[in-house]
């Protein structure tokens, strides 16, 4: 399959040739410069290839040629004379900067668009001007393709892993006298395949290899979406160097990170969940199948705190005066798109009091403490898995920290800090073992485009969740915690199946939040019915106001999960700017799971879900993996003609409202909390119709106290009214204290203000636009 990109379309290309060679580990060594708004340094990639890649040799018809059959133009390296290094002369105490300084001062010869040695910037890979084979093709060299965008690549070199002291243990020779490419690749193979019990040793050798000298520069070139690297004479993935170092820097306008100021006016930079993911932060393999581990050292001025996706709660190491470094690592293989970093003047928020039982529940369990006794067979590749650790399986509350700008200390202590332990405990009671050993939570700057984002070991939350009562904060925190299981520990193999992440998190947030509040079953049921009513209204609105082709949860249908021979693919509508604001994957996914839970009954459904999590954690799935296992666990009498094919047809592969959902909403009676709102709406309509001068005997309306979700529903109903007079709006504001409510309520209040030109409350709109983001799941 040849990927042809049309610049007028909104699909996101994934260019990496993951079918030929896979990155197994990244080592990043980076400096953050706020003055220039650049992150620069090196990344070392460790690869693995195998027989399955070699089978494709000569099978592809793609060739590396231009229209005139010229050879691909690559930036030609300077001649590199790196003698074989005797391991006895290489000190394990040698700092990384001893090697890093040799290239840090090189002049960037790239043009402004980041293209090297190719004056004609390609509009996309496989265009008529520029096509390259990413596998082996006769006498041509193997081409490594990495996803890359908005980066200045300075140099690419092979790493002499054989120079690391003690590395000979990974070879068959007691001493390394003759070092060949085959030997270096053998060393990397042995390193990346070490058993999980030796994870600490593995990380140490990765670090040592990343500091080893280079042993030859490699040819490279870039285009709009990729970095292409080759070594003269290396004709297959097996022959290609399995450890390479890339010297690069980001660009201030790069789309993977945002340079901004926090709420205290101090500079910061963070990954904000860009549609292009991390390819403008470091060259990587973006397809989800490229599951890798990583470790990263980040240096910044000592006044900054570096937070990152990492298993360890890193502490700063002081360097030269005024600078510090932070080091993080992960041992659970994850897609590179889940890597997250945030550098700023964050302050750790600590509760004023800490219960002793919370401390006991939060005792950190590092992989080194785990004996990984047999608890049940895991289906993933080997890593230090918490599901195999008996102590971790009973840990209700994992260690956690909360960070924010210092000006938000009060708000964090009033709401967020006290909610984290019960929400973590609730998630454990529903799904079991926490997949990750610890959690950092960061309140990000005001320009963050959504209410939250989850990554391994770290959650970003908007400041919008800190206002009003704790309802919005609790539900959003539960939503992001749910992503630890669905979205991270279990990921979608095809990114177009976003519902496998967002649908599950939306469905589980209600369950977690009810458990965290310790609601009685009937009360939890009522509140979940109210939430379903709100989401039904939003789904109807979404269907009315969005393109039909973007309402489909499985747009690739039978081709879902398919990639080209090289492993490259495109994500349908991945770059469409409207997609950021769409909720269809959240809402239709939520209603599908709710439908299935009702069919099975909650007890049966959540027992199955725990079984599913234990079976598929650490793996990538497609919709059919979940649905087939679910149907196998449904008693025959409850299936009622349910099948994977019917669910695909009715829920996942059609636009609009799914027919089973349409029938359910038409037949279902309004829940009690929604009926209460309907009564209050009628009262407000009567108030609005009254003349300015009323008869003295006319009784005042008495309004009931409403829950936050009821207030949202009330305001949405009132938005349907053609006119509301200023007296009614003023009374609404005073009755419910609307400017002090949470951001979801204030959002609807601002819509009423604007619709009816209620000038007295324009200050509330101004505040909302300045302090709150576009609110969507």
C-alpha cells in the first residue's frame, strides 16, 4: 500500500516503517532554553529487527527514485574516522557532556522549513517528486523512516555500543578485539531482550550505551512529515545500525509543545496533546504498534521543575551554578505518542493534614520490590508488570503528587487535593490493579485547550475544574484516572477507534465518581440517568451540527488496523481542526457501553471488564477484540441477537444516532432528577411571563436546590426560550449564585447572557473567556 497524501485533505500521516524495524527504547538528553524557546540535545534509539522483517526483502515494489531516476538526495556527512574503541579506555564515570560537546556547536545547515539537502520541499511522502522505499530493494540501501516534523536535525550517527565497559557480557566473547556491525547489533539485541527481572541493569546499560562515542555519521534527509536515514551498504533492516544518535533541536513554532506563561506569569513549556503528537518534540515511530520504553534527562534553570511520564518521582540534581537536571524512566512499553513533559515553576501542593491510613495505602512499590510471583498469565511482551505483583494488586491508592502555580494553592487545597485518594480508591474497587505505580497531577496554564489529558504517570488538568463545588473536579479527575486502563494500559491499535479510549473513560467516570462519593445504589443510579439525559442532548446536537463522515466511530470499517507493507498509514481526519471540538467518540462510545452494561446487568458487566483488563493490559486492541470477548461472556438468553456484526452496523460504522439508542430514548421515561428540572423550568417560564407590576396576592415561586448537573440541564432548557427578560436573568443569577458555580454551569450561563444581551453580566462572560477553555469532554 503506497501512502499518497493530498495537501487539501485533513488526514494525519504515520510515516515510520515499523514493519521492517522497531524502536524498543529511547534515551533523550535535552536542554530547555526559555529565552530562545528551543529544546535541544540528542536522542539515542535502540532498534530490534527480526526474521519477520527479512521476509519482506524484495517483496515491495516501491523504489527510491525521482522522476528522472536520480538517486535520493541525502545530506552527505563529513568523513568520520572513528577507530575501534578499546573498552578498557572508556570510563563508566565519563559524563554524557564529554561526548555531547563535540557537536553542540555545529551550524544548523537546514533551511527554515527544516529540509536538508533537498531544495524542493516535498508536499508529502510518495509524491511524484520524491518516493523512497523503506524496505530492502536489491542493491539499494535500507531506508529508516521516522515520524518527524518541525525539527532541525543536525547530525545522525551510529553509536559504538561495543565501547561500553562490561558490555562484552552480551556477546559470546570474553574480550572484544574485532568490532563489527553484526557484533554491535548483537549487543543491542541482547540488551533489548533482557528479562523483566533485570530491568534496572537494562536501564543502566541503555544509559551507558547512550553516552558511548559515535562510530560513523549516517546519511539523512527530511521532508514535511519524516526523517529518513540510511547507511551506505546496509541493504536490510538487519544490517542497519541498531543504535543511532540524532542531534537535533525543536523550533519555537513546533506543534508538539507550547511555550507560554502560567497563571503566576512565569514561563513554562509543556506537551499539550497536539494532533501531530510528539513528532515535533523528538524523531520517533508514531504508529501505536511501535511500543517502546524510554528514559530522559532534561536540564533547565534550577528555578524550574521538570515533570514527565516516568515511574520514578524524580528529584533535581544540581549542576553548574543555576542549573539542574531531572531524570525519568519507564519500563512498561508504550507508544511514543504517550510521552509527556512539562517544565515550569510548579509548586507541589500538599494537604494541610494527612491521614495515616492514606500514607499506608500509598506506600510506593517500585519494580525492584516486586517478586512478580505467578498471579495469572499476562498476554503482553515481558516487562515488570504490576498485575504480576501481589502487593500492587491490593494497593488501592498509589503514591501521588499535585503540582500547580503557587497562586492556585488555595483552590487546589479546597478541591483537588482531598479528591485524589477517594477517586484512586474508587477506580481500584471497580477495575482492580492500578496499571501505573505512581501519579503526578499538574494544573496547566490557562491556554490548555481541554479540561484534562492523561499520560503514563501524569495527568494534566485545566484550572477550570477548580472553581465551584467539587463536582466538575471529581468527574474530570475520574475520567482521566480511567484512561490509565483504557487509552494507556490498553490502547487502540488503530487511532481512528478513539472510542476505545474516550467512550470507556466517559462511561467509567460516572461509576468511579459515584463510588468515590459513596452514594447509595439508587442515588448513584439516579445521577447516572441524569448524566445520560445531558449526554443524549449533546449527542443530538452533535449529530445535527457535524459532517456525517466524522460521526462514524470505525471509519475504516473492514480495513481498520490495516497498514502498508512498510507499516505506514494515515489517520482519517487526524488533522481536521473541527475534530478537537467533537464529542462523538465520547458520547456514542459511552452510550454503546451503557447499552451493553444494561443488557448484562452491572455486576456481570463489571466482572467481565475486570477480566478483560487482566487479559489485555499492556496490549493494543481493535473493537472486535473487546466485543468478541464480551459476547463470549454473555449468557445465551441475554444475547438477544447481539453479534459483533450487528454492533458494527448499528453503533460503530454508521453516522447519526444508533437505532438501538433511538428506540431506548423514545421508550424510556424521564428520570426523577430530570423531572425535577422540568418542574423548575416551568416555574421560570411563569416568572418570565409575569408583568413588571404584579398583583399583591400573587405568590412568589419557591425554587428547589439543584445539583450541578441539574443546573446545566435547567440552563440548557432555558436557552431554548426565545426571550428571557433582564429581571428573570437577574433572579436566575441570584437564586443559584451562577457566577460562583463550576465552569460547566457558567458556560451555559454565559450563553444565556450573550443570547439575551444581558449587559449587567458581561463581566461574567469576560471572566469566562479569560480563565476557562472551550469545555468539552
